[in-house]
């Protein structure tokens, strides 16, 4: 159990402890004090480690950020030494290490050429991960921040069936069949209200993303009901098709009709044995067929895979990477399995073991980059195996701008549908406000007017 007087950072300190201990955490005492210098004192089993840091002058917000940074760094040094464990992302417990480094550049703390050294020195992030993050920052150069530019997100939290690794809030289609017409009508009502608001506020949509869930679990006529409401002129319009068994020519024709130019087909693995184990109702050949159809019809395609799926060995992962590179989609996203309480696999350990998992992830990322792909966004999740990461890659300048906006939090997002979270980015004030919709379909249907009012208040003053 952790005891600390730095209550404002307690959650992050506990998150770091959780990276070292699943059970049987020792009594850990952390004290932070300032006496000319910043002191962090860690005590475990009577053994005391003391760390001291010079604190530069700066705003109260900057001082708080540094106190948090050094509290985590001190605790990490002690736990790493005590348990003989080195975490790839060091003392960093957040989701977006790239945002952290970019903020340091923008604030003048470091130069744009020093991000690798900054991440290694200030957070003890491994050299490989620091280099990866720096490459992503370079590839994201030219991010546009404009308070009148927004992304529009539509959530369809429904799937044909539930994958065994999944912990998302998503319903199986058969379980919500009776209320689907009501959900779609509520969704259309919210879309129309947001369109009206955006006109009044002179907000311009630059990207549209329909996610879930599996949006193509909807029939072609249901997809058309939604798509015809999204009459924005955008250069990037993505639909997360996800499961290949939901993809048909009829549905893709509807997407094409309404300007969708990018879709996601997410195999997760090309191993039929693993697909069966995780509860997928399709095989490798179904993925290949869906991909061939999408390419034939001119869509840009992203493909997701997950490393660390239960029972999957290194050979199967290498075959999956090889197949991906042979297909050569516009984007590849490599995820590390994140196992949360809602997953069937929450108590299972990866077949590879954590050290081999980290090795095969790095090898997979390098293989993709050697094939000409470049990394362009990165994020981490709580409960991610080995404290690793998810990375998106692109080729031929086909960056998904919505992913960058969302992960780096550089653009406001107006999000509609159950469990959708809208985000208002105040770029000048350097702050973000969020407004979530209710999570479950019946609640959303009953309270859609309230969801509309929430977002109107969020964007009240533009």
C-alpha cells in the first residue's frame, strides 16, 4: 500500500506501483518536501532512499508539473532497483508521452532536437521508446490548432458479437435489436442539433470518424440513414468497419456514395486458431476477401492487430506482420493487449511472457518501419501488458488526421451517440474540457435532449 503526503499526485503514484506489483504490494512511504531544494523520500521495509532536485522558477502550474515529475521519477528509481525491473516507459504513467515532449518544446524547456534526451533523462524512458516518440513528434509536424476547426465523431457501440479480450462498453446486436430503430432516431436528432449549433458558432468540420463498436453491424439502409445527415465537406471521412464479416459490397457502396474515403478492417491476428480462441466469427480468408473488396472500390484502409493475445506465440505474430506487409494497407496500427476487468481474459498471462512480449513488439514495429511505414501517433492504456504501447503507422503521406487530433488532443471533437465523449480544446488557454454522453443505449435514447444541451453548453462561447 502506498502512503504519501503528495495527495495531488497520489493516483499517478499508485498507477506506477501497480506496474510493479499485481498483489502483495509492500508498505511504501513517500514524502515530498521543499527546503531550498525539492526532496522526495521513499521508505520501504525500513530502507530509505532520498532524492533531491533543483527547482527552477516558473508558474504555479509549472511548479506542480515538476513536483509530480520528480515524485514519480524518485518512486520509479527505488522500485526499479528493489524489484530489478526496468519498465520501457520508465516513470511515465500517462497516455501520451509525445504530448509531454511537445509541451516541453513549446514551453521552451527544451529544443525540438532534444526530445529523445529529454524523455530518457527526465523519465528514464528506454532509448528505443524515446527514439520512437521523437520520430512521431517529427512526423506530426505542422499540426494545426484553430478553435473554430472541429472533428465530428459518431459512436455506434454495437457489435455482431463480443470478443473475449474486449472490455469496451458495447452491446451485441441481437441484444439491442428491438431498440435499434429508437437509437438511430435519437442519434439523428443529436446530429441535426449539432449541425445547427456548428452553423451558429461558425465551427468548421475538418474530419469525420464513425466508430464503435462495429458501425458496419448496421444494415446498408441504416448506414444510409446516418450518413446522409453528415453532409460536411471534409478531406477525411473514416468508418471503423472492424469485423470483416460485417463488410459487404452493398454497404461499401453506401459508404462510397456519401463520401467515406477511409475504412478500418481490423484482423487483430491472421491466425485462425487465435481468431477462434478470442471469439471472432471469421477466418483469415474473410479478412483477405474484405480487404480485396475495399481496395477494388478505392478505399484507403487501416488494419489493426493486437500483440499479446492469449495463447498466441511469436511465430504466429511474425506471420501476421508478414501478411500485413504483403497486403500493404495505407495504415497499420499495432496494439498491445490491454486487459481490463470487463475482459474474459483478465486473469490470463501472455503466452510469450512480458520480456519476450516487449521484444516481439519492438521487432514488429521495426519490421513495419523497415518496410517504409512511418509512425505517426502513439498512446498507452491502463492495464496494458508489460506497460507497453499502441502505435499507428502510415505510408505515402496517408496520415489519419482524426487519430492525431484525438490522441494528441490538439482539436475539439463534437461526439454524438451513446458513450461518446466530446472535447473542447482551448488552445490559447492551454486547457481542455470534456463532456461525456451517457454510456448505455436505453439511457441515451431517453436522455438525448440532455446530451444535446450538454454540448451546447460546452460550446456556448466560441
